C-alpha cells in the first residue's frame, strides 16, 4: 500500500498565495486612492465616476421565465 504521509500538503502554499494577492490588491488600491486625492479628484472610497461609459441596459422584454 502507498504511504501518503510522505506527500506534502498543497494547502499552505495556496493560502499564502491567496493572502499575498489580497495584500497586493489592497496596497495597489490604496496607492490609487492616494494619487487620486493628490490630484484633487473627489471620488473617494466607493466613489463613482461622473460619466458612465455605457448607459445601463434596460430589459424591455420583461422577466425571463
């Protein structure tokens, strides 16, 4: 029978890479917010841009059943 105790677990590298990705995303978002504030843009955390790229789609046929 094959001894499975010699195999390394892949859980720790997965957790570490996920946490690392989240931290990098937080740092990048913070840098973007700081740069926008330095430029004088008013849209802060959760703010929206003034102009929309495309208008919202309207469902003209009603709900799909």
